[in-house]
């Protein structure tokens, strides 16, 4: 009976955490609630953004003296060290919380299980692992950053029914229905720190890669715009260089000289990072990801084109993908995936998380696993 | 006010008609109801299968003397000639029906508007065109047969996320989740008269193309199994030739001799039809469709492989398509569509009618239009 209530309250904590989806980096999302002995919710809180109060603290402060003896449900292990705010474990001990239920431990090896140990040492009953998988999945971007030291990578591609991303002339402006475009801006681009395209996409489509609100106005916090351009072919008149909102980062080959162009790009505020080439398939994406991690990128959205998407899939570097499958049959050579062949029993697979119908397309999205 | 009730009652008539979906060939689906002056439904009926009573007749007989002065709603123009049953217009006149509301006229040029004229000549008020589009769409298979003298063509294909229908070794058994397989058998194959594959599919997958119930048992009425085999390469030990349920029809090139094999196939009850070759792309599909029409096929399901599906799409001969998009990325040369390239503004497009999620795939289906 009590067990079931634990799950129920933790589900609430996770749903509180989700309110700040895509807004807490470099911190994780956390939700918390206090429940009294009669199983009534006393107070709730969630972490809104880096620098603001932690979820547990909000809940405890709201509850005041009613915190004493109450049970705290929190979706992530409370912090035990000084960051921008004092450690939450101190707050929990001071408030005389009776019991703490935690969904998952801090993925950071430095803090892993530390908060739990401190609380137990103080004689507080601690239960760990209620809705563990959900809580871990919630903070997968944060965890990957900490554990793997590379950004979490999402792919986004618009395909025809037959797997092409452009027609015979390279035209690809087909996600034209306002509902799909709005979804891309509001739900996909707005939750990432950086958007990446290959130089082919810049030359063919000349996108500005900026984020607009529903009225078409540029929003304040723009993601970093990243271009893979091994030969530094980017035209100086590209839209991406003209649009002043949002920084631009170009990855090029260490072998590429073009001193004058490098200087001109730098003069315009563009950052250039030299990367080793990975066989014939272009820049070494693992090194690119490591460099992006050092730039503070938690969540990278790769928008194309074909060879960039193919390289991420082929090398097993994609964590998630959004595929917008349009209503057309196109034929031709502009395939979304043109990398090496896989066998059915060992290929990149999507574990579907969402499926949506738009006017002229359906979107299917999910985790990408290589099994 | 009365107008709105007309729509409401006609919607009911169409939904009655749909109860016999896929079961009325060579007849259309028809639903009918009788409504009294107080707008109450007196009786309902629908056409169950060829040879059984027409929808109007069932409704009138159920109503008995209450038919007098009532309004008849019928989704298709009542027949005016002797077929397997006497003309419905006579029954309507005899029953002294007061008013007749019809969704759409008979698509057969011989009967088009004839029933309406007879009823009006008898002084019965007739209104035509209520929910016309819905009623026409309902009987699109029947109408195409009558108007174009070729079967209605549906395609079915299982694709990877990147538009492949098999992996590098040609393996394609991936719609393996029982829910998707059951849908194919119960909802797609069971509503067609014939299933077609190319010889490549026979050689690679060796399917039996039979229809099974949910317990895996072969059902009684099997669709005609059609193979496009221009060189008569079909192995005599193919499953399709071994399974006794369901007739087999092979289309081959008029140029193919292979007298001995022809004789052996005929001895086993296989029908062989010689067809002219259409350029380098194999047999002339228009002639194939005309021959299938003469064989009494109303609804053809084309199941693959790549070159057959491509030819139907390329030549604009597909009316409908079911695409099962799996969760895999495969790469390689086994593309679902490898025909000529189209431009975005002029290509085969799907007008989506349905989208369903299965365990490992999503299905999107709809009308195929070439615009």
C-alpha cells in the first residue's frame, strides 16, 4: 500500500520536474514534494533554471514548520556540496524531514550516493529507486554530458515516403505546413543548445538556423549554430553569417589553409575549430562532439544533410531522432541515409517515443540504439 | 433544418453500407433507412453480398405498411433494371414511399440517373447529392471497375526508416510483430480479390500469399495469387504453387517460349497469360490490369518487390497505398522506390486516410494521386 503511494507521489515529482524541460542546463530537471503522515501533499517545487532554487528547497520553504516529520519525494538525489546554492541535504536535515524517497542517484561520480549517505548518517530513512528508469530518462541529456563528456545528439530529418530528403534538383522545402514548422521551432529547436548542418545544406538551402516564436519573431536565446565545413567553402554572404542573433561555430579540417577567409570569418565573430579528418567520410565526428562539449553544448540537434545524418547514424553517435515523413514519392539520389549497409539483426533502430500527424507529414521520434 | 437531418440520416445510411466492406463485389456497398414524418427511423438495411437483397428492399420490407409516405435515405441510386433481384425502383413505387434522398448516382453509364428519372416520373420527390463525396469514396473500387475497366490498385510495402525494403542480403522479414501481421491479414488482404508480387519476391522470399485467420488457419475464400514473371522463372517447388488454396495466375512475356514449363504449370492448374513487354521496365502493367479486369478482379493488392512497386508508382497506376515504416535504418540498394525521379511539385503524393502505430512500425495509408 505504502509502496504504491510512493510510486504515485514520485510520478508527481517527475511531472513537476518536466515543467522546466529544456530550460535547466547545465543543471538537471528536478521535481520535489512533501507529504504528511496522512498522505496529503503539503507542498511542491521544481527547479526552474540554473541559479534558481533547487526543487527540495522550494518545497521545504513553502511547507515551513509542517516539513517536520514529513516525507520528501525528490526525482534526483539531493545535492551535498556547495554550488550556486547551499547543499540541499543541510536544508533537509535542518527541516527535520522524517523520510526521503529518491528516484535516482546523482549521475555525477563526484556526488553519486553522497547525499544519501549523509542523510542516513543523520538517521533519516532514505529509499532510493522509485521510478528509477523514468527519472533517469528525464535527465538523459544531463547524464550523457556528465558520464560521456560529449553532448546528447538528436537528429532531425524530413523524408519523402521513399526515404529521400530532396528531389532531383536538390529542392527540399516541403515541411511547409505551418503546424509541422511550429513544432520544429517550439518543441525541437527550442530545447537544444546547438544546431548543426553540413556545408552541403548551407550551399543548397542557405538556412539561417535561427529560432522564431509563433509570430515569426527571433527569440532572445538563440542556439549555437554549427557548420561542418572541412574545406571552408562557406560563402561570406550566407544567411547564417548575416543573421546577427546566435553565435556561429565552424568545424574545418586542420589541413585547410585559406588564411584570408579564416581571418575574415574571425573578424565577423565566427569561431573556427580545426578537426582531424575521419577517413573519407569527412571530419571526425567524435572529436567534433568533444569540442562541442568543451564549448558547453549539452544537446546538439543535427539537421542534415544526407552525409552528416548518415555519418552520425553509421558511427552510432545519435541518441534520438525526429523523422518527418512527408506524403511524397520522389526517387533519385538524395537519400536520407547513404552510409554503410546494415543487416536486419544489427542496425540502428528507433525505440519509438512519439508519433504525430501533421497536415502533410507524420513525425515519428524516439531513441536510436545500435543493436 | 430539414437539410441537416438529411445529412444526419445519410451519414447513418453510409455507415450501414460500410458494414459489408470488402464483401459485396461485384456489387457496390449500399445502406438505406426509412424515416417517418416525425423524423423517426422506421427501419434500416444494407446490402450484405452479391445475390442477397438490396438495402432499400430490406428497409421497405422491414417497415411494411409504415413505408407509405415515408422518406427513404439510400447511399446509392436505386437500381432500375433486373439483375439477380427485381428493380428497387418498382419496390419503392409499390410501397408508396413519399420522398427519396440519394447520396450519389449509379456510376454505371447504363443506369446513371435512370432510377431517379423513373421515380420522378411517378411523382416521387427525389433529392440527389447529400454526402455525395463520402458515398462516392465508399464505392471507389466498384466505380473504378465500371468506369475504367481496370481493377482498383492498392500497394502494400514494409519499409525501413530510410526507405529500404530489405537489408544488404535481401532479408525482409521484419513486419514480425503479431499486431501488424494480423492487420495485414484481417484488414488488407481480406478485402481484395487478388494479390500480386513480382518474380523477384517469389525467388527471394518464397511467400505462399494465402490468407489466414487469427488462429493461423487458411480461410475459405482465398484471393487470386498473381505473379509477374516475364521469363517464366518461377520454381516448380515454390510455396505459391504447392499451396492448394487459392488460384494462381502468372503473367509472362509473349516472347517467352519454355513450352515444357508452360505445360507443367497448366497441368497444375496455373493460368498463364501472355503480355507485351513495356520498354525495359518489364511487362506492360496497363495490359496486365486490363487482363485482371477480364478475370473479374475488382481490387488488386500489389505487395512487391521494389521494381513492381516502382513501376506502379511511376506509371500512376496505384490508387491507394499502405506503407508500414519500421524502426530500422538499413542502407543499401534494396530501395522501395527506384523508378524515375520526380520534382516536389509533380510527384506521386499520398492523401493520408489512416495512421496506426504497431509494435515495431507505424502504418500510414491513403489515396495515391499524381499531382
